[in-house]
C-alpha cells in the first residue's frame, strides 16, 4: 500500500484500496466508539452522542459499512443502528432480556422450535456487526460456534422429528462459520431425508459483502437441498456498489433471496425510506419478506415505533409499490404459532 493510500480517510477507504479477504475485513472491524466517531467525522460530539457500550454487547461494525454512512451526520440511519446510546441504560416497562420466548422454545440446546415444520439452529453467537436493537443481544450463547457435541445432539433431534421440513441456520450469523464448517453442516443436513429446504438467515451480505466470495458461492451451489437466503437490511443506504454484486451472486445460488427488516425509529420510520428500501432491494435481486415490529428487548426501547404509525407507514408504502415489494408487517409474540400480523 502506498503512503498516500494509508493516509486516506476511513470513509472512502474501500474505493481506494485493494479488496480484502472477508477474514481481513472482519478482523479490521471498528470495535470502539472513538474510532467509529472519528471515521464519520463526529469526534467533537462524542460527549453528547453516546454512552459506553456494555461489555456484554460491545460496539462492532465493519469498515465497509461505515463507508456507507454520511460523513458528519449524527442522524445517519446506518450510524444509528450501531452507535451505542445512553438511552440503552434506561429501564423501560415491558422490555426484558428474552422478549420472544427463545429460552422456552429451546427443545434441545441450540435448536429453537416454535413453528410447525421449521426448526431454527443457532449455529454461532458471532456477528460481523452488533445492531443495538438486536433481539438476541442478551441471549446467553456467547460468540463461539456451536460445539461438535451439541451439533451432534441437534442433528440427531432433527433426524428423529419427521415434522421438520425446513431447517433454518441462524445465530448470530451463520456465515460467521468458516466455509469448511458450513460445508460439513450442509452435508450432514443433507443426510436427513425429511429436511426438504435449508434456509440461511444472515446480515453478512450487507455488512460484510466480502464474505460472499467464490468459495462461499461454490459451497452454497453444492448445497444438498434448495436454499432460501434471508438477508437483513433496514435502509436503502446499506446497499451500495460493493453490496449489489454480492447479492446478485447469492440470488444465483439460491431458490429465493428475501429480506427482513426491523422497523426502527430514526432509521427507516418514513414512507419514502420504506419505498426506497424495497426498490433498492429489488434492483439487487432481493424481494422484501418481513418488516418486523421491534422485539421488546432491554436497551432497545428508543427504537420503538407505535403500531398505529407502523400500519400507516406500510399502508402508504403500499400505495407506491407493486404488491410484491410490500413487506409483511409482523411481530413475534411468545407462544404464537407464527409471526403475528400487526
Ligand atoms: C421467525 C422464526 C422462524 C421462521 O418463521 P417464518 O415465518 O417461516 O419466516 C422459525 N423459527 C423460529 C424460532 C423463528 O423465530
Ligand atoms: S446481525 Fe442480526 S443477530 Fe447479529 S446483532 Fe445484528 S440483528 Fe442481531
């Protein structure tokens, strides 16, 4: 790297440096508030903008995602999703550590079964980004990949339950696993005859597009069952020229490529933001799936949008979009047999 390139400000780094491997991009993520604020030109407002993140859910954000934030704008919709706020420390009635009843639906350690025909496997606790509103921010699964012995037990359970037609790889982010572990996992799932589909829930195509490299695509193309890939993108600005090719590659190796978003105050709680998100997703080969009402997890109350407002936003967006670009507005309620329409 030339000296000039090294001195290039962070916010334009991806356009001026050689492509990184995904492991390098992951290792290079920003993990503290001062570095993040410096990268977006907000160092002088540090006192006013944020509190220290708790040790349990520290700040983490890849530099490529930071590069898509507007410089000097404390209200940037991408920055707001990752910057810890002092509001996180306020206790709010109705917000708790296990908002969607995950602990009660864990039939065997690492496997959540809430809905008929589907089971959700917690493959790892690790994510490339830490979203401040995350519904699993307090879930006690640490950062590590599922152990081999736990995985054996989970797959044995899946093999014994013929009602499971679709296995969902989730986390954390399942693409945090190495290609080797993913290949092994897919192969072993393929040995269970009654699992007809494999779904992958991941935010990495958005926050770490470097992850969607040739090796991963080869792994996914060779999956033993049709794949459904559900990404997580909340705002059109999250998709730029580094992300679109990654999404197009995923579209090519999956049966369906869908997006889920969370409705977040100050991020995407406007009709134009929702319309633009759907249009931008479609342009990259992705269809909207769910728009989630926020799960009431401790520390996220400042992101909440009222149901009345949420309904109005989706109604207005539906007046400007074809039906297939309108996401379903849902919330997850403990004990329900499906996500509940709002
Ligand atoms: C959300 C969720 C699913 C998937 O539900 P779909 O409506 O099929 O997308 C499956 N299992 C669990 C535990 C979930 O939380
Ligand atoms: S990527 Fe998903 S699981 Fe990870 S912190 Fe963000 S919302 Fe939570």
